């Protein structure tokens, strides 16, 4: 039983790290997009 809980906790931990990496990557991409596109001065 304890072994199953450790496995589940490990899987959840890895999933959280992956989600954090993906969010950081998307945030950085959005920041670069904002920084490198010319402003709309209409």
C-alpha cells in the first residue's frame, strides 16, 4: 500500500514539474512575441 502511494506521489510530482515547464515556456514565448512585434500605432 505504501509503495503504491509513493508511486502515485511520484507520478503527480513529475506531472506538476512538466506542467510548470510548459507554462514557463509558453509565458516566455508570449513575452518574446510581445517584445519583438512592432506596436500598432494606428
